[in-house]
C-alpha cells in the first residue's frame, strides 16, 4: 500500500510539473491610472508607484493603501522584503513599507547610492568635496555609523549592498591607477564583531582589470 501511494504521488507530481496552460479567464478587473513619468514595481504583492512628485502603494483590487507627496529630481528606489527607500542626488531618503511611511532620513550631502535592509536600516553613499562618505542610518534617521573613503586609497564606490539585518555592508570600489582599472570589494561589520576592526572593515577582495558594478547579499 505504501509503495502504491508513493507511486501515485510521484506520478501526480510529474503530471503537475508538466501541465501546459493554454487559456485563462478574467475573474475581476480594476481600472488603474498613473502619470506617464511614474514607475511601478511589485512590493510584497502590492503595486508600489513612484515619480518625481510622490509615491503610493495600491493593493491587488486597485485600492490605494497609502500615498505620500514629495519633490525629487531623480527618484531612485531600493527594496528589501516589503521595505522600500528612494532618492538620488538629493538629501532625503523616504523609507516605507506596504503599510505606510516608516521614516525620513535627512542627509547633509548629496546622495550617490544607497541600499535598505528589511528592518529599515539604510546605508547611503554621500558625496563630499574631497572624500566619499558611507553612512549607516536607522529608519528614524539616526546616524548609526559612518566611514570615509578616498580615490587615492580605496577608489570610488560604484555599488553597495546591505545584509537583511542591517549589520553587514559590502562595497564595490573602482580605481584607476597607472592606466589600469582595478576593483575591490570590502566587507564591513557593524555588530560587536566589527568593533574590533579599523573602520569595521573585516575583509575584502581585489580584482585586476575588472569592474564589479553589482553586489548583493544572497
């Protein structure tokens, strides 16, 4: 009996995997409109829409869950789980989830890149006059930590990633030296482990004649 049940389950699984759908039926339909310059992404099974003038979150039935207005020159969005944050070249980062706004981060320098963890912690690359600073902010806008880099020492940060818990950061640096391009990826730990290291830098790798434009925590 056990053998027959197992054979039946295996056959049912194979049949399910090999199903080919050739048609569909629309059960419900909702009208949804947006401006031409707006962009939309899937945020935890909701429709997150953003533009230069504001952002909103809509459920699957077209009902607006929340919306927020602002002014951005070039909005840029980063997501993690159901948390979203966005801005570029400005000085404000709006952190939200599917329920509404979680907080606003005000920076004193232009934002070049950033990433967000599932708990709302944001790592931001800020452009200073002589150095590039990387700041770690809480969802309430509190400065948790920071470190500074220079072109002569590390290179320019071209990509940044943050772990799900917001305690580890990876940064990809690009450096031109003697007519050659080199890249390096540094790993920073802002938990109790990283406090034993200079600038919380716990490790890194170098890559000759290569560019690392994207990094991510799996």
